[in-house]
């Protein structure tokens, strides 16, 4: 069997094992049988050398690229959780096999993988050479920039990844960053720094989100999606707020999808600054679009219906069925 045939077989194997939505959950981390399958694919491809890696990349479709990137992200977290150098090398090989520069999450997960590999005793020069052996030439050029930038990275949160600990173990929250997309042309204005949304709650906000999400799943009326960082849009509140978003020390969200075509809603779990008038905010949110808001201390849980694109359908959710769940979660000492 030729290299092309062997690589084609591994690529077909990758295509046959897409991840489900829940695999993109990095707070409530669950095992997934696809991880070991795709790890075998990555090992098989990299063993074919430069020509095999190039052949593999050339045939990757968008879905397979997404699967490979998610595998590398999951392996990065596994390496952190298990202090596993082998998992980190598999993660970096997965990133290196991605076909295009824009496919690699350079400023977050790739930097995070390099940071974790280094913290486990890995030599970044050796890691860089390995990456170059696997990656495409153009991707290598971008990797060299990232490797040089690692001299200034001393904490994981500098990689736009916040580490959290919940009943599921160590997890990651990828923090939001909005780039300054300056217009091109002769008179292009100077590029502004990225606008990064920080995540520094004083309480275990991730555990609070986990408690609410797990309890909602247990009702068997909804299925909750991955927990990720978010912002509290001013439009969620009936009061006039300065700016587009309310300031928070941390904000997470997830979608609860209704069963049997039932209504779906978004749950926001936020901690507000000490000077926030949280009672007024909760009242304001409740007065807006049939939402429900419950708070304790500086922590606010807001449930907001998902909009319908059907003009003839009014989305209504009876949040009374879920208020006890929220109150119980807020009362859990593990979330404080």
C-alpha cells in the first residue's frame, strides 16, 4: 500500500468520527471515545513523515479540520489535567496538521499548549523543531512568531485561557478577545490593542454554572450545551446602561434546548462588581422580554428565551419551573 493510500485511509477514519456538540465543553469535561481514535490517526499520519503529512492536509475538508482542531484542544486540556507530556505532544501534532494558518488558534490554545508543555519540562526549541517537521511551511512561519512570544508568557491566562475547577475536575474557559480590524488602504489608521474580556470572579462561578446546567439536564425537559464565557448585553435589561455591555468580574452562559420542539433559552451566570446595584438590575431584567433573574450577593443568574425567527410564534418559557433549581445552586457552598 502506498503512502497516499495509507494516508487516505486515515483521513477517511477521521471523517468517520466527528465529535458531538458536547465534546466542545471544556468546563464539564467528559470522556469521548473519538479522542483515542483520532489520536491513532495523528500518530499514523506523523509516522509517514513530511510527504505523508502534506498528503493528509491537502485532502482535509472543513468538517475534518474542525474535528482535528477540537481533538488538539481536548488533548491540551488532558495534558494539563494529567500532567501528561505525551498528551501535549499529540495536541501540538494535531495543531501542526491543520491545513491553513487561520485554522490554528494561535493566541489561545496553541500558546496554551506550548505553555503547558514547557511547564511539564518540555524544551520549546525541540518542540518547535518537531512542529516544523509536521506542519506546512507557511504555518511554520507563524509558529516561529508564537515561539518567540512565549518569552513573555508567564501565566496560563496570558494565553486567553482561564483555568477553573469544578466537580468535573480542572477545566478551561477560553476568554473572549475582539480584534481591531483596521481598514486597509493608503491611510490606514494605527492598529489598536485587542479588546479582551477578562474572567476574574471572586467566587467559583464555573461551579455555579455547572450546578445549574446539570440540574436543568436532570429535569429531562431541556438539554444544555457547552458552558463558555459571555457578556451581559445592555439589551437584556430595561434600564439605560452605559455602553453595549454591563461590567462583570465574570460571565458564563449556556443554551438550554427544549425537548419535543419545546422553547429554548439562554442561561447567563454572572458575578458583578461590588458597586453594582444588583437588585435593580435583576428587576430590570425581569421586566424585559419575559425573562427571569435571580441573585444572591453579587451573583446574578439570568434566563432569557431564545428568539424565534417565525413572526407568528411568541416564545414564552415558564421559568417558575426552574427557579428552585437556580436558588438551590446559589445556596451551594461549593460555589462561593
